[in-house]
């Protein structure tokens, strides 16, 4: 039997998956197992026979129990199941976020708060960001592929006299800022605690690290935020800081004297 055939055998019946789960809790005789799994005794016996052929279960003192191989198979099945559930939950986000999350564990993403734009509330991801960036913060690091009045005004309210703030944008965002928000750009560049970085490459995703909370955004082709993932999990925050550092290191610092506003 091949690995593919073994996988097909396991997932071919929910009863078989449930059998492994039940035996992971305690050894059982076929009759008790059938009752716990809610299947016929003959079905339970056939499943046990198939598992025995694959060395996933063994019989001892009349009761069947999982082998180390059976526990390994069950554990990996649970992981695959969680991954599929995560992919489904994050479908919109993963479709639009580009390559930003290639190196992140999907289970880590699944543990964060996921917000998706809907027809009933198309601005839900932005509202989530506004909830996070609410009031003066100590540290604000961001990456953004767009510029908007909503983001500018909220970020301005978050900056206090002691706030450390950095922002990475690309050349298209810089040009838009020059054309549509020249006063805001000039004011930001004059702040001692604000540093603007210009990425040489076009940015595809948004990232905000607000103190110890992270918000990652996915945009559609029109620049609308369609989904976001946020949280304060230590591993998630560490990953976000690494992503930010990588983009900042590839970027050029913008100074007020070399960024023409007019």
C-alpha cells in the first residue's frame, strides 16, 4: 500500500477518523468501540482490521489501542484538518496578501483575529484598524501600499510627543501624498520622532505594529482593504517585526530636504 492509498483509506470514512480519535483516549474492545463511534460492530471490526494491516492499532488483552504510528497519523490528520479550516477562514486574506506570508505557520495565523470585508460591512477591516490605533501610542511602525485621509488622520491622533513612529511606503504612495496631502506630508517630515522610508519595490500589503499589537492587511486591485489579520501573540509580533525590518533595510530614508513637496 502507498501513502496515498493509506490517506484515502483513512479519509474515506468519518467513522474511521473517529475510531482513531476514540482509541487515542483509551483502549476499547470492538463492541464498546462501535457503541462509542455509533457504528455497527461489523464496521468497527473491519476498520480495526484495516488499521491493523497498517500498524496503526494493536490488540492487547482483547482491547485495541493506537500504536505510535497510529498516533502520528492521527496527529498529522488533525494538523491537516486545522490547516484546511484556516485556509477556508483566511481565503479572502490569502488571495490578496501577495507573498507577504509565505514563511508563516498557518496555525499561527488561525490563532489571530480575522476580519473580512462583506457586502453588509465593506469597511470592517478599516474599522478594526481604527479600533487598534485608538489613542496615543508609544511605538508605531507601518508599511502601506496606499495613502488615505482616514489612515492619515488616525495615525496623526496616535502620535504623541514621545511616540516613536516609522513608515515604509513606495514611490507611488509618495507621489500620491505629494499631490493629495502635501501639508500632511510636510508636517510628518518635520516631526523629530517620525521617520519615512521609501521602498524601491512596489508594496503589496499593509502592516501596522502598534506597540505590541500587529495588524496585517490585504488589498484588492483598487487599493481597498478587503481583509486583515491582527493579534498580539508573541510569535506573531516577532514575525511582523522581522518583516518590517526586512522592508526598512531595503528602503531609503526620506529627508525633508530631499522630498520635494511642491
